[in-house]
C-alpha cells in the first residue's frame, strides 16, 4: 500500500503541476532557476515511478491502442530529424520532450486499474481547479500576459486565458473538466448532487469567458453526446421545428446584445459568429491564422512528401496539429497520426455504451481543437488523457470478448452430466 502511494505520487504530482499551468507562474514569482528546478522534477518523478513499477509490481500487458503512440513517435522523430539535417534546420527536442516522456511513462502507469481510478479523480479535480481559477482571474482582471508584462490595460482582460495564458487551451480544459465531472463524479447525497451541478455550471461559465468559437462548437457536440438519452423521436422533431427560429435569433444576436456593455473584442467575436452562421466567409476573421496557413502551404506544395524539420510547424505558428506534423515530418507521419486517431474512433464505435460516451466526449473536443491548436500533442497534461482513453477502451474490449455465454455454458454442463 505504501509503495502504491509513492508510485501514485510520482505520476500525480507532475500531472497536477502541468494541468494547473504552474510552470509559467513559478517563473514569474520564484524566478527562472527555481521554476526550472521544479519543472525538471516533474520530468524525473514519472521516470522514477516507472522504474518502481517495473521493479516491484507484477508485469501486465500494455494497451495495443496506447502502443500506437510509440509507432507514431518513431516515425515522426526519425523523419523530422532527417528533414532537419537535409534542410539544415536546427533540432530542438525540448518543445515536445516532456509530452513524450509523459506519454511513455503513463503508458506503464495505466496498466494497473487502481492507478486509472486515481488518475480519473485527479484529472477531474485538477481541471476543475483550473476552471475555477479562470473565473477568479477574470473577476480580478488577471491573466498571464498582464502579470508578466506588469501592464495595466485600460479595458481589462477581455478574453479569459486562465492559468495557461491561452484562451483556446483554457477552453479545451473547460470541456475536459466538464466531461470528467459529468461521468466520473457519482454523487451519493443531495449535497454532492448540488456540488456536482454547481461545478458543471462553473465549467460551462468558464468556457463562455474564453470567447472560444471552437470551444463552443466542441461543447455543443459533447453535451449532446453526454445527454444522448434525451434525444427521443418527438424531441428531435421538436428541435427540427425550432431550428429555423433559433437560427434566425442567432443571426440577430448582434442586435440583441447591442444594449449590453460589451468590450470591442467581445463585439467583434459576436460579429464574427454572425458572419460564420450566415456563410459570409469573406468577413470571417480567423485571427490571421488563414494567412499563416497559406504561408506554410508554400513550403508544403514544394515537397508534400517530406517535412522541413523538427519544430518547423511550431515556428511557422500554423495553429493546426495536422499541418504541424505534416510540416515537420512529411505526409507519412501525418498518415500514421490520422490512422491512429481513426483506430481510437473505431474502438469507441464498438465499446460498451458508458465507455463509448465518455471516450467520445474526450476525443471529439481533442480532435476538433487540433484544427485550431498546434500544441495538442505537445501539452504534458493532455498526453496522459490520450493514454488513459486508450486503456479504458482496451479493457472494455477485453471484457466484452471475455464475457462467457451463459446459455452455452449451461448447455455444455448439462451434456456432461
């Protein structure tokens, strides 16, 4: 029991440190040297925990779905390094080194079911803390940029960035926190039910504060998945009837919110939503990302089969995980990555209902945000989530195939008699 606690701490400490975005804040308040020391401890502890697991715990099988990440990493890094040498692009492993270590070590950690439960509870609490902190920061007009620059902005913090210093990363965590709360927090009395409902509302409110269009779209899909039982035939028919009315109101949302004291940025986001809904794509503002994509496509068109080098996509600030992989390591690495995601969804399709809904509610927003974030697979706190989903899907698949046929068993026993 004591060994399990030590091993659990070796993995939970670095995950909480990353999930709560502590590194950047430690640099601000404790200085670079102390922050780096603590950050490297979060790299050492999961490695130590892995050594303890291999030394003192029984050997258990790895998830085949999780092992696909090893194949992807091998293909990605080999091709990206070759491309770096060919194009004389500087090689920098540190931007993704932490996430790779977390993926490989948590792959060992999740072989044991008790640690899976520990992680689920920790993820739920950590993401919820991040969401509550986002709201507190917004109330007191604090974000990473204003504290870092010691800048007093007259209009205050318009778009909440939370502990991560990025609105889209914060929006993704809001959704993940909502899903973990919804599926893993099982209330036993009226007080716990009230607490659960309150925290779910807090997570949704935090998402709204990020003003993330991508986040809102992902949340609508996730909320529909989590409440799939609600969608009966009659209700679907009612929704179909109400859809034109709702669509018309959304098109008029700029007029409906005109009397509110919204900032210029908030008004711009609403106008952008109206342009998107009305298919006025020429007026949709993609925050300069379309230009960044076009700049990168120039390089990809020159040679679509081979990458430009490790972290080339990061330097290009393409804000797209798929293009990031393609730019770094070429089309083969991208095919391997997309194939791995498709295998995830194939397993989700054939999983039991509870596992299907939870896994889909996690994977759908992660994949959607890959279209607007290049850092999805480089965030240390997100890789354990990918690996965790892989393990619960694998174990669910094993349970389905190992469930004995009761009628067949009874028939064989009768014949033996």
